[in-house]
C-alpha cells in the first residue's frame, strides 16, 4: 500500500477581516476522521500523534480554526484554515 499523493492544491482568499486557506490533495483520504484531533493517537509507525492537535491549537490561539475532512468530489483530503487577517 502506498501513501503517495498525486496532486496538492493550495488556495487562499481574504474576506473582510478573515483569511481562508484551503489545502486539497488527491491521496487516499482520512481513514479514521473521528480520531484526527485525539492527542497521541497516530496511525504512523514513527508518529507521536501531536501534530494535528498542535496545529489546531495554534490556529485557535490566533482566533481561527482548522478543519480536515475527506473530499466529496474525488479521493483525498481537504484542510481548511480560517484566521484573522
């Protein structure tokens, strides 16, 4: 099984005083979305399970948020980041 990603797209736009960042890939998607932000939970052999929770906490400390979900149009994942401008 390969974790390769064929395509990654990054886009952003500003609306009023907010910046919206979108990162989409065409990989295999999220296998267990319920555990994405569970501290120390990982599916990687060498992972610690702290990366996504730290990213979300940093976004929240800046008055924003981070979401991840499987794409509905094709296989892959969509990360959305919303921050104050």
